[in-house]
């Protein structure tokens, strides 16, 4: 038993280097059930995916999480100037909150391919119609439902 | 004032003079038509590291490969050199033609697997593990003998279906992130992905020394890394899927010079 306890302690001591941040709990724990959503007018998802309203502060952490497909890999976000080396392969998100409604952003995050089938942008809340997903990600979305709502709350502050 | 100018001129002259042993091909050599070697997308520091054989960390693998070339191993009491003699003569140009269709196996074979087959069949030695330092070293050494020669991949006849298979792999969106090789390396080469410039994904410098891994690395390891970066299930190194992809990618870089050992980020 002492050996086991020592092993657990050693594992915990190593944990900070590899353990996912709390933001990514949906990528490692039990697979959360997929929240159903309704598309209205082909361009919007008006109803939030969660009861809890989007939190722009957590949303800021969600969209800048470098180890989980951050927007900044591809997009520039001028209001996130403390993050260097922003990507330039997709349109700038400057003024995003003035250009779109939350309902429009929700569809674009959940599955932008419904609007632009050949877009390179990943669908952040989709599990089907994908090819050869790595075993540990099968059945999992890139963002949790709460991540989507929090991300939208943050993105709407970019004006 | 004159002395100061003279000193300035001296400093400038020293700064722009390359070391005598640097390879330093002109930049135009890294481009053939619309095809750019990964070298083209590197910063100055990394280019200099590759250019100088005394600093290029991939040269350690080449040197190790030279020693392995001469080392007797297996039940037949032979080394590579026993049959092939001087690698600088007989291996010159070989890497420009691989991967290639192989009638014996009825599939695609690359340099790594060819070296291993020779070890088993001609030397009576055990094959090296795919990404082992030994197999990488021998592959790097053999490839290095073709440095400067143009890649010339045969995709005709029996190679054609494998070429198509590799091309389809390249163009298929994969993984949870749902992005194909082509979306970045065909459509967006030269653009900034976060802080990095996207290259065309050319393999003419392989095996390469990859700085983030701090090791000499095979093409298949890079495929595996790209796949898992897209959160896609990788294929085993040396698998038929990766061999077909390697054939397609090598053909994509036709005419580019063999640079082994290249240095990449």
C-alpha cells in the first residue's frame, strides 16, 4: 500500500505538466451528452446551448486556450493584443460583436460548414461526419456547450 | 571619422561573409516552378544552421550512418559496405528515386524499409525499429549521398494506383479539427499560422533535423505529428497508407534538390 501511495504521489507531482486545464474537462472525462439545437433561417441558432448565461471572462480564456484550437491560430483579434503571433490565414475578428448577433455567431461556432461547406474552420460543436477522429476524441466536441456560450459572450465584446 | 568608417566597413564585411565551409546554395535553388522547399520558408538563423555542416545537428546522424554502413552485423558476417563498397559512389542518386513501386512486395517501398530489407535478406540481421536512431542514421547517410540532386519520382505504371491513394489521403479532411493536408500546404503556404509560416510540406530534405523534437526525424513521423495535430488517428510508421502518402508528397516536390540533412522548425 505504501508503494501504491508513493506511486500516486509521484503521479500527482508530475501532473501539472501534462494535465489538461479545467477548461478541457469535456475532452477527458465522461463524454457529455450532445445538446440539441435548432437552426432558424439557415443562419442562426437563437437559443443558447446552456441554462447558464455566457461568461465573457471565462470565454476569453476559452478562445485563447493555446492547447485547444484557439481562434488565434488562424484569426487576428486586435483587442487581444497581449497575445503575440496571431494567425493571419483567416479574416480578422476586428469588430466582430458589431458585425454579428450572438445567434449568428452561435451557428458559426457550432458548425460553420452549414454556411460555407468548404470552409477550413473547424466545427466547434459537432461529432459526426468527421474522418478518422483520434480515439480519445471520438464522440467529443472541440468546445463544450458552456465553452460555446462563454466564447460567444466574449466575442460579442469585440467591437 | 575615417577610422570609424573603416571600422564600420570591416564589421559589415565580416557580418556578410559566410564561413568557408557553409553550403550556402543560392535561394533560387530551393524553388522549382511553383514548388518551394521548406528551406524557402525558414528564417535566416535556421537556414544558416542547415547551411553549415559543422553546425547542422543532422550531420551527427549522417556521421553515425557512415559508421553503421561499415559495421558488420547479422549471421552473414557482412556490412552494407561488404557488397556496396563506397556509398559516395554507389548511393549517389538513389534517394532521388524513392519512394518507389517495389515489384517484390507489390507495394511502395521507401529508403527506410529498403535498408531494413537488405539487412534481413542480405546480412541476416534484425531489422531496425522504424524511428530508431540507427535506421534514421543510415537513411540520412544514404540520402546525403544525393545532396543537391533533383527528386525524380516515378508514378507511372504499377505505382499509379498508390499515387492516387496518396493524393486522396492528402486531400481528405481528417480528425476532430477536420482539416486536410492540402488546405494548409497547397492553399495557404507562406501564410502565418499563429507565429509560424506554413510551408508546402515538402520532403526533399528528409530525414530532417527537427528543432522542436531535437532529433533527426523521418517523413512518417512528421505525417503522424500532422495527423495527431488535427486530432486524427495516425497510421503506423511504415504503413501502406503512409507509404502511399510519401509517394504522392515526394512527387509533389519533383525537381527539388535533396537537402538531407535539412533543419526544420
